[in-house]
């Protein structure tokens, strides 16, 4: 009815976007164990680290050590985020399959997040692509605030397309359109993904989901209906919006376990074991004491409820 696929690709970003939100850094050995657990659960694409300056993100200062010690199955792709050309050069010295470079489509967020304008970030993209190409790493351009931006409002197609066009011009492998505020709705996501797939057929098009307003599940289905190539989410819903006030349990990314639970129930295969993901998520929440945002953790699954008994 909704033109949904039989299978969906999920990119797990909890080790980067999630752990950067945890005030006390998670030990390096624990991160390495989490990667192994994620591989065992069936993840094939994992964002492992960020090469932001250690003073900016001390939670992820051990990027090189993590990447030097994680398991390396041949069918699993590992990605890291780079904030600038210097970060890309650091990443080039590591065994990585893919880099992600964030460019907000709106200047206010670009200044807040990276201290420059959208145009200033676009100017860095040629050098970052040169570095990634020389090291044999794929390049993904993350279009932050692709649909809506804080202290601004709806983001136009033309603003979004400026970033996507530059990604295409430098020969990037793909872009993802991020619902950075969690205030984006399914009509915006469907239109944005559909337009990008139509206008930039040379690129893979993904999406990265936040869940401030609870729309992430609907946005996931809208993106899949529009033909999105992958969806990004975070175990336990960690990470996401760190700038504006609100209940911490609604400010994160879409919880991976909630996404898998939804897709499993609709017959859309991911190749990822929900119960294993649930264990990873709930163990991490217990260790970090971070507020629980996952609906699966708070309310259980359909199977849990079906197998319950009346008192």
C-alpha cells in the first residue's frame, strides 16, 4: 500500500552520535566490545568514531585506538565522522571504509555546530574528498538540518540542493538527509528523499532520524516509501539534540531497537537480531544511567505482550 521495500539497510550510529552525548567517556575496551556485540547482532554498517578535536569531544578522543582494535569481518563497513580536513587526514591514517562530513543546509546551525557558514564548509569538501579518495575511503556528506533548522524554521529545497549538488560535484558516494531537530514531518521527509533520488541519481541517498516530536517512526516509513537507500539510528536512542531544553528522554536519535521492532512487525527484513540489540541498548543504559528513550525498553515488544499472562 505504501510502496515499502522487503528489506531495509540500517546504519548504527550509537558509538559516535550516541556516546558523544554521554558526559563521562565510555572506556575504550567497552567500545570495542560493543562493536563486537553489534557485529554479532547482525549490523553490517557501523559508525564507530569521530575525529573531532579531543578537547571538543573528549568522549571520542580514543578514535584511533578503537579503530585499531575492533573486529574486522569482511562484510562489515566501518565509518567515522570528520569535522574538517584535518579530521579527514587523521581518519586517513586508520583502517576505515567510509568518512562522513557534516554540512548543515542552514547557516545558523553551521555557525553553532562548526563555527562557520554552509558555504565555508562546502569550500572544504574538495580537500576532504581528495583525502578520502587517496586513502581509498568512501565519502558520505551528511546534510544536517535538511528539512528544518532551530531558530530558523523550514529549510528550502534549494538550500538543501546546494549541499547535495556539491557532494555530487566532488564525486561523493552518497549523502544523508538528517532530521536534526526531530521536528520534521513525514511529508517533508518523503518529498525531500524523493526529490534527491530523482535529481541526484549518481548518489546513494540515506536519512538520519531524530525523535524529539515522536515522528521518527513515521519518518522512517516515509523515507522507505520514497526509496531511501539506508536509515541511521542509535542504540537506546542515545545522542541527537544537545542544544535546546526539553525532557532528555525525547531529545535523542531514533532508537535502533524501536526501528527494528517496527520493521520486523511490517515484514521488512533488516538482518539484525532485535533481542541482541535490546541487550546492547539496555546494558549501555544501565552502565551510563542515561535516561531511557526507547519504547521497546519501556514498553516491551509485541512478542512480550502476546506472551504475557493475565494476573
